[in-house]
């Protein structure tokens, strides 16, 4: 499990301060995959996303029950929050950037059930974690987390944050984690899952094993491209400019130039490839953005953050 420097959030929410003393003790979970409590907004008019190619899901996902995957993700997520809270690395609901993330999530989430009906019953959560790394994720069941570092180091505007959030939410809607676990089950755990389905195994133990898998799953490049496309469709419908996706990946390319990319980016398409794909999609999603209602409130990025050594 990766060790990570911690961030203590100041009471006023003005900045995040990396604490070397805390960093020495930090052993918080750092999921390689990718928190907002509330209901889907009533009456949100969402076009039928299920008709678009990006909403198709792999049959391999059906090898593992969705309930199991979502339960395992929820358990892993709660453990992560407990660890972060114990080390003062979990932002309060009042933190300005946590409010920002919830506001953007509240605009994207109403469009999710049209792509995956299970999203209607998910207990959506979104949290901000005091970690300087460039990372964000959405675990199965709608458990979203952003690291402070990706907001502060890249100085993201709301449209860029929405592009990331849309991408991560798309992974959950397309059940990419469930798909990968299904493929793994074929070669590693098929008998264990079969026994549990027949009532001959320990479902609790299996869920725990699934949660551990969620920490190390890698999505394919095809998964990443699907998530980029579906994510931009949803963020556009939510009223965020899809052209921000190009700015975002230019920033990411600059931030990682000459360095090993963050672990979660290691299986992604190259930034240049991504930018070309997004540019090709703009003509399709720009009308969605232009027709969408726009956010009544906009947020600025947090104060710039010093890049941690080796990061």
C-alpha cells in the first residue's frame, strides 16, 4: 500500500498545509481506483443516454454480482475516510473546495440513471482528501473522492473539475471495476464466487477480498477512452464547458513532463492522444453544453500548492 504525505486543512479553509510530522505516520489507503450524501434532483430532464454507444457495458461485468461489488466498495471507502479523518486529512463539509465538489456533483448526478439505472439507488458521496497527489476517483456505488493536490497543483477551474468528475463517474456507471473483477474471476476466483453464489462460501470474506482488489485494479485504455467520452457528455449536459477537457490534459501533460506519471495514469492513453480524441468529440457535445442550464455559482481553485518532493 502506498504511503502518502498528509495534508492538514486549516480551519478557515484557505489552504492546505503539508505536515511533515503527520507524513511520517501516514499509511492511509491510496486506492488506485477510483465522497456527497443526497438524493437525485427531482424532475431533472435528461436525454436518453442509454442510446449512445458509450453506455454499453461489458458482459464480463455480469460474472460478479453488482451488489457485492458496491458493498465491497462502500466498505473500502468508509475505511479510507476513517483513516483520513484520524490523521486530520479529511476536509469538512464546510471547506470551500468540498462545497465546490458537491456543487458540481449535484449537477452531474441527475444524468447518471439514464446510463445505468442502478445509479438511481446509489448512496452518492463526495469527499475531499488532504493528499498532495494528482488523483481523483469514483468507486462503484457512487463513492467519489478528490485529492487536494489535483485541485491545487493544476489550479483547476470548475469546467476542468467537471471533466475529471464526469470521467470518474463514467467508470462507475460503465461498471469498469466490476468488469475487471469479472475477468479476474475467470482466472483466479471463479470457484470461490461460484461457491458463494450456491451458499457454500463466506460472502463476507469474498466481499473483503473484492474490496482489496479495488485498490489495485487497472482499467484498460479502451475503458479510459469510454470514460473520457461519456464523462464529457455528462459534464456538458450539466452545464460545464467540454472544451475544458483539452485544457485539463494540457495541464496534466505539463505537470508530469519528465516524470513518472501518477500510478492511476499509468494505463491511460497519452495526453496527446487524449486531447486529439476530445477535440474530435467537441462538435458532438458542444450543442449539449450550449442547450444546458449553467451553474448559478462558480468557484475558484484553492491557493497554489508546492509540488511535493518526488511528486
